[in-house]
C-alpha cells in the first residue's frame, strides 16, 4: 500500500486523489490530468453571460477587494482577529487561508483545486460542519459571489503577480498504475500558486532519485516524461518503477541545474522560507 511522506512545512497538504492521469505531452489535459473541454462545449446559451461574469470575479484580486477587505475584515483584522485569521490584505489572506488547517480537523481553510473540501466554502454556504454561516450576523453572500470564490479555488486558488507573495507549489498529487510486469508507473502532478513560465522547463531540470534497501540511484532523463497541464501545473511521469523501490525523491528548482520562475519572472520559493529560490523536494514512499 502506498502513502505520501511530504518533507516540507505544513503550508500545504498533499492528498492522493488524482485518478487516471496520463502524462504524454500534456496536451488536452487539465490540471487534474483529465481531458480538457472547450469552453464553448460547456456553455449553455442563457447562462453564458452569467458564466462570463463569474469568471471575471473568480480571482483573488476581485475577491479580496469585494469580500475579504470589504466584508470579512470587519472581524478578521487587527492584532487579535476572529479565529486567528487576518483577511485585511491580500498577503494576509494568502497566509491565513491557503493550505492552513481549519478548526475542523477534516478540512483546511482553502484547499487548492478542491472547493468542496475547503472550509471557507463550508463557512460561506452554511454547511453545519463549519458552524455558524459567515459573514456572521449579516446576510449571506450572493450566490454569484460564492460561485466566484468556489471557481477561484477550483482553478487552483492562484495568487496575482504581487512581488510580496512568494511563488510556491501549493499542491502535489500522485497517481500510481501497476502494469502486467508488476512495475509501477508514477505520475506526479505539481500545481503552483500562480501562472508559471514553462517555456524552457524540461526533463533535465527535474531530479528524481529511486531508493532501495541498500542503495539509491538517479533516474535518467530518458525515463522521465514531462507534461504541461495548464499555465500553473505540470505532470512528471516515471515508467517501470521496480517492485523493490522503497522511495522516490523528486526535486525541482535545484540551483545547480535549473531555475523555475513564474510568468512574471519571480523565482520559485521551493523551500518555503519566504525568500525567492530554494529547492522543492517531495518524497513518495512505496
């Protein structure tokens, strides 16, 4: 049986729920490894105008200005904010919401890519698992506002190109498939918190080490497949992982071989020290 062992700060939590992801060249796949659907295939005539309006609002800039700062900061601000979360600025909202454990141990406040597993959505929709509906003592948020927040989370809870917010990995998922020879094919889906510059990123920029009972070795680039799934996510696939493999260690942004940057040129804060740079390391136990 496989399980994750994430050797990083608790800024983000990894959940092995990605199913059926294939790497290939990453074309026609979304950030969850599922086939992309053209926008016009999912639009339904009368609702298209409403969908466009929600899409324009499904970003942290709009949500911060119209919800967190305008409404939530009445209680969630200052030196002693309600529930210990300060939502008065965009930087604070990122710090106190994304990947942060909520008062319900089954949920984090905002779980990128999974709105229904995000405590924030439970709170603003009045789900009994989250206690009193927010905003407390006020009318519930309009449906279109809730849908904008839901869609922002679904799309990865991306942050804008603000220099004071570090560029980070905010979710890592693993898919394992066993072939007839009892070898594993592993696909790591790495999602970032903002749009990235993948123009020059290739398999030689990824270090993958397989560890066994008495030895370890680096996997050759020829055995690694890299797929760009979206502007903010990539898939790294490894074929024919033998049964005696105990752990796979994957790393990117190793300064000796490559630099991973956002679309605006900000270097990845791989080690979560609030400074640009640092290697991102993910260890997976088999």
